[in-house]
């Protein structure tokens, strides 16, 4: 069982990473603004589920494989950035309504959840954390590795849901204020599309520079 000081330090690392705007946050925000807080919360749940998979990956040491084969990391980097950019382009092209996440199907909770999970799984920042930071908090002398991983994973999940869920609720409330104003809705839909494209571009550039360095 990790000691309290170590767990607090881990929480600070996790909170600092989650609070920085990125693909996961942008996707949750897009769902909440385009489909309401309920879909934003389902998207958040999908991101949390993806985070659970990352924890399992970290505990299994697959991060070491990504480090040995950086081409896999490049693939994740491109796939994640292109996926978010595609969603942004769909919003820009549809522009007439805020209910325009790809194929207008994200109003279905299962789709929002699945897309949120996929966004998280394609987020290269998470894999960097898993093989650069996560293993440092797994101490053999503190007990079973899987128990420690479960505790650290719970910290990640609670932090993700608190930050992204709070954002979804706030953004969903803001969306309600635009009801009955189609021009404002269309403008916000396009703005969200631009946000997703910018986030995808920044993620790609930063990740590529990191690989080049």
C-alpha cells in the first residue's frame, strides 16, 4: 500500500496533467456544448473508461514496448490528432446546428461513451504519462503491484470525472442559454469545431517536436 505522501504527489501530477486543455477535455466540451450536459457526462465516462485501459497498460509494462518501438507512438499520435480534427471538421461543415457531432449520432449515449473512450485511447499524452511517470509510483516493497495500480487508477478516474464532468455540467448549462437562438447556436458549433482542429494541430506539433528532440 503506497503511503499517503506518495499518493498525494501522484494526485498532484495527475491533476496537473488533466487540467491542461487537450484532446480529452476538448472532446468532452464539444459534446456538452453540442448535445447537452447528459451527453457530455457520457463522453466523460468514456474518457474515464479509456483511462482505466491506460492503467492496465501501464501495469503490464506495455509502455516499455512503445518506448522501444517509437513508430507505434507516432501511429497513435497521428490517429488521435486526425480523429479529433475530423470531428472538428464535421462541426464546421454542418454549422447549422449544435447537434452536429459526426452523423448526429453522438446524441446516443453509447456513441458519446464510445467516442470518448476512443479519444482517450488515442491520446498520446496518456501513453507518455504511463511509461514516464506511472511506473515511478509502483513500489514492489509497498505490496502487490496490481493493488497499487488499482489505487493509482482510482485516483486517475476520480480526478478525470471531477474535472471533465464539472466542465460538462458547466458547458451543458451554457448551451441551454442559447436555446431558441439558431444563429448563436450555429456560431458556437463552428467555434467548437475550430477548437477541436486547433487542439489536434497543437497535439500533433508538440508530439512531433518531442519525438524529434
